[in-house]
C-alpha cells in the first residue's frame, strides 16, 4: 500500500490556514483527528473520517485557534502534539517562547510554560505511564523538561553546546530521550540520571583518530534538525544540514552506515519527517523541497518522490490504521496521500496470466506452500 501512495483526487483537507503549515499530528487513540500548526500562530483541528460516506469528500475543520482567539500564539507554531492517551488535551509550542497545554473541549490553555528563547520542538512520550514530562528544545543549549503534573519546568539536561532543534522520546523505554542540536550532536538521555547524557552518537563509531581535524562524537557535520525513532524504538533516524540522513542502533548508539545518498535539507529550523508503521519494510517520508522523498529505512533506497505541493513541504505525518500520509506545506495546503486502489481482477482470468511488471520485484510474494512444490 505504501508503494502505491498517490495524491488522492477524492479527498481534500479543508483549507483554513492563511500561511504556511509547519506541523501536523494525528491522535494515536483512534487515528481520526488531526492537528495542524501554522506560521501565523493558528492551530486547526480536523476530522479525517468520511462522515458523508461519499467516495469524494473533504476532511472538515472542526474548530481552530484563530488570530482573534485571546490565547493564540503570537508567532509561528513549530510543533503540535496530541496528548498520547486521550483526545481531551493537546500541546503546542511556538517561536513566541511558549509551550501551551490545551483543553480540547473548551479550547482554553490549561497551562502555559514560558521560556527564555524561541521554542523549536517539543515532545511527549507516546508510552510513558510513570511520568508526564514534555521535553522542549529551545534556543538555549539546555534541554528543558516540563512536568504536566506539577506544572513546573523542573529538570534541565545539560550537554549540548548550541540550540536544540529536535527532541524525541523513545517509543520503547519511557525514560529515554533523544535530542539533536545545531552543534551537530545527537545525545541520548535517561532522564532519571542527573549526571549527564547516556551517550553521544558518533558518525565514525569511534574510529576516527583524535588527531583528525573533525571533532569527535558528532552525528552530523551540520545542524541536526530532525529525529525520528522507528516504531519499535530499536533504531533512530537523524537528519542534518550536511544533507545526510543516518540510521542508528538506539541501544548501542552505533551508526548502521545505511547510505541514503544526498538528502537535501535547507531547513533553518526543525524538519518534521515521518516513518511508516506496520509495514515491512519500513519507509521514511522526508520533506524535500516541494516534494516528499520516500526511502526504505534499512536499505537506504530512494523509492519515489511524492509531488503535488506548490512550495516547500515542512512536515508530514503517517496514519498507520489506513497507511495514509498527510503533508503540510508553505503553500498553505494539507495534502492527503492515499494508496491507489488496485484494479479488481475479473474472475475468469487467473492471476498467473496477468502482467507482473507493476510490482517492484523486491516486494513480490516469494512464499510458496508445500502443495505447489509437489
């Protein structure tokens, strides 16, 4: 299904944003409601379900925090995220130096955290049951942890030398956090430990001599502005302004050396990319100019580019229940990428006689039952 993703002519997402869309999130409970955040501070909530039951329909905006809302963000919204366990709450962070915790029903902020610098990224653990910490990456090199239970920004993680552009909790271990910085480093933390980070990822896996001109322990030779764990949490994908994407073993911290080729990345801020879920193999969807590049995560192969936006794509999000992709762009549009329906095979033609060239040979069904063998 992922290999046949295409721009769906029958599905539109209602156009509400009057400026570029920076961030999208689909709630993990039902996979039905989607949030978007715009560079004018506006947040919109959509219902993705087709209530009309007609083949072509528009995903309606249920409501928005618009420019006239008293609590609207003053500047660009960089990240929106649903509370992972129910849809009654969502979070947003912005260049206006705030993180807001919203009550979905009243559209009022239940809490606001203030920071000294621009907020680039924030993330809540998708699996945590023992803590309610929001990790926040800001213009400061210190990673901030805000506790939703106490309402205070209690912990600080120190170790980066420049601003923190991307943060992501492990979907496997609730206390493990990955952070990426403009200093080129990616650090893994156990937030229960006070004594600094667990490890700093090194693209050379420790094999570069200390005498070399390149600084040791850098994940990228540029700003690290995107992080995404694979669904099982065993690997971490990072992206940097050195036009490289790297796949790391998240328990050993080793660079797996998968080669994705040149992954163009001119973003001055966080880059929101996505990894498929429930597919084999897994795919990465990476904004690339006005298109979205689709890579196989473990081989590095560039499968295709999804084209349809008129301007820079800033973010994409994967909907695992139906294996669909949604993307947001500077062109103010959200596009839905849906697997193309397969042509039904007439009953009187056996499958064997059909031309097979439309199937990538790597994904052909090679399984055979013992009956055929005999």
